[in-house]
C-alpha cells in the first residue's frame, strides 16, 4: 500500500525511532509504534514493527495480533517463530508446540527453523519436559563448528537446559562454547560460566563509592575534633580573660 509522501515520511520517522529504541528503551519504542500504527495501520511493515514493540514490552496478546495481521497482508511465514513464542508468553506452551509441527515451519529459512526449534524447546521446558527440551535443541546446527548468527543463542539455550537438568559438567562445556561464538556478548554466557566455576565479581564502582563514603566520614570526624579543639581553646581564652579582669 502506497502512502502520500508527507504521511509516508511521518510513518518512516516513527519506525526509525522504534528500531533505534527497541533494545534500550522498549516502552518508548512501543509509544512510537502506536503513533505509526495510527497513521498507517494497513501497512504490513507498520504492523510488524508494532508487533515487535509490543513483544519487547511483554504485551504478548497485542504482539500476536499484530504479527497475525502482518502475516495476512504479506503471506510471509518469517514471523511464525515469534508468533509461537507469543503463545508461550500467554501461558499456552501447548499451542507453541502445535505451531512447531505446522507446514509453515518447512517454509522457513535456516535461521527461522533454528529459532522455531528454540521456541519449541522453551515450550517443552514450560511444560516441565526438560529432557525433551534438550533433545529438541540437538541437531546439526548445534553440532556444527561454523559460527552463524544464531549459533551463540542456540548453544546458550542448550547449556541452560542442561544446567536445569542437573547436568552441570555438560552445561559448563556448552556455556564455554557459547562464549567462543558470542563475539558481541549478546548473552551472559561468560557470567554463567564464571558462576559455575565459583568466580565472584566485585563491582569496582561500588567499592570506590564505599571508599568515598568512608573518606567523607573520616573528614567529618576530623572536622568534629577540630571544632572541639577550637571550642576548648576559646574556653581557655575566656577563663584567662576572666582571671586577668579580676
């Protein structure tokens, strides 16, 4: 659907703000998405952006409705995994599992299929089926030594599932493999690995603040002592004056 140029520019500006803010300030991104939605609700890209903004703020019912609308407009199945994850967010893991078996999954590209597998594994965990979740994540993509955009997240999900199953040694191994693939530090795998190894991190900033507080307290104590000394000196001078006057 085409829009008049002025309106299209307004919509584009709001979508740009959604993209810029969705990671750091999802609530503000959501607000911009609502403006874009009011301006152009019949544009698939707007419905998709509104869906992701709602998803980022955990408004799963709203996100699912927007994703469904975008899918109807385009016929594209790329949103299928995140739609299934919305079902999980709504407390309906069985629906997410059903979606994992639908024909749409076969139409997804490799990244989409890996994403769908992670969603399905999450649904298994939601239903208390931790061992089934572990098996769901296994496959050639997990075993591959090549690093793809999804590799770190897939390895992280597998490590986390192993840890939940009490398989700590295997979890440590896979958190380590996650760190190797996670060049952008998109996950907290390094922290999880450190926790398993018993490493404790100290916040240097907090220590500096504590030192500053202690220094201030010492300075206050010195000021009090100084004031008391000055008061004693003044009292002595007053007594001397009184004695001299008599």
